[in-house]
């Protein structure tokens, strides 16, 4: 089996389930005999724990890895207010440095077969005054996996995101459809519209779930082998 090295997980918006899907992908790769680590380089909406800012999503990635690594390796840039990271960083007097993130990611890649890097928000979220999530993905050079949040407006958001990926020349390994709205009308029709419009493979459709269990969620990632 090919060792993929890593993937960058982005989403069509904030709150579309990137962390759940990232953890499920980590579990799927572990099930295939690969060691995996997760990384959320930039996170806002953090809390203080023993004097250190931590983020729930980053903690979930840390907890579900093949082995434990220090928290600051998973989340080097943590900010307390739940606002856009470039604003939170400016308020804290910190600049999000892509070279720092790249170095941490490369260090993790030396330790595991595959590192899954979860972005913050959507594809064009600003990280500092000049650079966005899209620039981070380009610096890391990892194939992108897009989480499409299935709710009203998802067709527009997905097509815009994939158009931006093509414009940036970033390789896309696939996408995951995640039903974040339990009452979303015409679910199958919307998924089929996206399947017809998007070239990268659909790796799975995750139904709406109240709670998260990696081994349950991974069941819905039926085509993960397409990225190996």
C-alpha cells in the first residue's frame, strides 16, 4: 500500500464537520495499517487549560492519532476569541507564520506514515494580512480533501471552493459529503449534482449524527482507498 504522506482537509465553510471527517479519515488509514497524526495549525475559539490555550478540535486530533505528540506540535497557533484567526492573531500581537507551520508539519511527517492537516474555516479564510488558508495548503504541498457541508447553499459553496482549488493549481484527492442539516431537502439530488459537477472522487457520505464515534463515522467513508 502506498504511504500517502499527508492530506490537507478544508471545508466549504466553517462548521461543516472538518474535524469529525479528519478523525474518521485518520481512523480509516489506521485500519489500513498506516500510522497517522493530526494537525490543526491555526485555531481560534480556544480555552485555557493549566495556563495554556487549547482547542477542542485540536485535542480531538491529538487524542485519535496513532501515538501522542505534544499539543503545540498539533496546534502551534491558538487564539482565545472565536473570531477570524487573522483578527485574533492581530489582537494577540502574533503573526501566523506559514514557515513555522510547515516546519511542524514536516517534523510530524518524519514520525508517521500520514499527517492529516485540518484547515481553519473555509478555503479563503485570512491567516494574516497577506496570506490565507489557500496559501498554507500551497506551502504544505499536500493533496486537498474537501468536506462539503450538506445544507442549503452547499452547491454554490462547493462549486466556488473547487473552482478556487483549480485556479490555485492545488491537487484535490477527493471530497466528503457531510449532512450537517438533518432536514436538508433533496439530499440525494444535491449529492448527485455535485458528483456530476466535480472531478475528484466522492470518498463517502456521512449522515447527520448527534454524537461522534470515529469507528462509526469511518463506516461511511466507503471509498477511502481512492486516495491511497
